[in-house]
């Protein structure tokens, strides 16, 4: 009698379906955090590239203008062409960071120290500050 029912079974058992669901869940549990880390690593690399470009452009512009004061540079935000719609730049003096509510997803905070020797560019990704880059002005 049991053989009669077994011969007509053409689908998957509940146990087999549950095992597939468990395996897919484990794979998703591993893959989703990896994608998040990869996104943050890509954004960090992008912002570090922007910071390098802005730092170099500002130093070159300051040398061309013949000044050691960042405020003498016209529109430092416009020195580098960035086509990212979610990108913002704040140029200011002092050490107070930009209000996080005013930041886009990708943000650079550009500041000159009180002594006027260094320009510090702090990249932000989603409001979180990343490692700052310091550019020393030539004598």
C-alpha cells in the first residue's frame, strides 16, 4: 500500500523545501553585511580621492594667487568638478565641524588651522567622519 503512494510522488518533500530555505537564509545572512561593507569601502575611496583632488587644487590655487589664506581663494568649492548629486563641500575657518544635518551623503569639510600653516580636509560619509587629510602649505 505504501509503494502505491510513493510511486505517484513527483514534488519535493517539506523537509527538502525547508532545507533550501535555510541554506538561502544563511547565504543572505553572509552576503548582505558584505555588500554594506563594500559600499562603505567604495565611498571611503571616493571621498579620499575627492579630498586629494581638492587639497591639491587648493594648494595650487593658493600658490597662483600668492596667498597663504584660504579665504583669499575664490570659490574653492568650484576648483574640482564633481558630478555627484549627493556631494557637498563646506569651506570654513576654525575647527568646528559642519552641522551633520546640512551634509549630503558625501561631504568634505575643508578648514584652515588658526596658524595658517595647514589645510585639513575631513571627508564624511552619511554624517560619519572619516580619516582627515592634512595639506601643509609651502613656506
